[in-house]
């Protein structure tokens, strides 16, 4: 039995997220079907975590066990031949038996893209949040830096109905089978996460948010972006962020930003 590691990129617009769902197109389900066609095996690839409906990936990682003798390099072409164009396998490699896309992960990086010009090009519309209205981008940069470190992010988490708690689909962590949402650092509380980097950057006509952390709660990045937007609009001030964190209430933070602008950039092991 071989343990294979896949590196994936996908346009999540037309999919109902990563995780398989009855009667709905998903990344995991589509990938499983492609693996079955190529290897003849019935497997369910495990991702580094779930991405929501409409969210994209530049560097999602998935693992699966197989008895197929197909060389890993050949598997890339074979899978891409049967996958839809919206999902691409960028790389395939042999991994140690104990390696798991989710359980072995140590950090993730996400980007959120906001398009700032008045007219959004049609070829970008699926991949950004079009927001042409006035914003104080310096204030947004200021408030983004305030979440670096360990904080309880309950105010920025949507409840995951499947788990009854605010978890980002079994994100990075140790002992994940016992506590699917627990991230690196077993002493952290259920909704405490460690953020290593958080900043906005102007890239031509886009304002891009980058966040790197050891784990994320359900909708956490999009809820942070929606709250930072309120700072940019002047509705709240950067100094209000500690109060929002301390409230531990979803109603204290801003609205959830659209899924179209969010990308899983890479996973670290």
C-alpha cells in the first residue's frame, strides 16, 4: 500500500466546497471519482482542511492510500486528463505511511483579493470581491496587524452545523482524530488560534489580504475581512478590535466577506 500526496489548485466557484455532499459537486468528490477512474480503486482523498463553497485554492494538499503501481509522476497527467479544467493536480509524490494532509499540517496561508476600481473586468469577477467604494486602506493595515499572536477568535467564527462548534473543517493540528478542530499547541482553547502574519498590501488595482496561522475557524478569514472593511469605512476604529475579540460573540464583528475573493495559498508541514 502506497501513501500518495497530491498538490492541487482549483477554481471553487462552481463547487459546493471541498467535502463530499449528496447531490452536490464538490472538490473531494470529483477528485475521488477521478482517482477511481484512473486506479480502479474506491478511495476518499483527505484534504488539509475543508474550503467552503466558492473558495479557491492555489496549494491545497490531499493524501490517499492506493495499491496502484502507477508512478506518481504519471498520475499527474492521468488525473488531469479526467478531471474538469477547474481542478488541476500540480504535483504527486510518494509520502511516508504516517503522513496525513490534515493531521501533519503545521500552518496555512490564505489570500483575500479585493478589486478596487469602479468597473471589474468580467474575467476577474469570479475571483475577487469587487469593492470600489472609499476605504482608508492605511487603517485596514493598522487593524490587521492587531490579530497577530494567540487570541480567542470566537467573534470571527461561524458555527459549523455538522460539528456544532466553530471549526474550520478539521484544520491543522495534532491528535486530530480525537479533536478534529484542535490546532498546533494542545494547550490552546477551543477557539484560540495562533496567527503568525496578517497584513494588507496594494497590488495595482487590488487590495490583497494575507494571513498565515496554525489554524483557522469556520469562516474566520472572511469574517476578519468583513470586520477590517468596517474599519476602512470608518464605522469602527482599530482600537475597537480588542473589544470585539473580548466579546466572543459573532454579532460583535463585521459581516462575512464573499467567498469569491478567498484562496488557500499553501500548507506547511
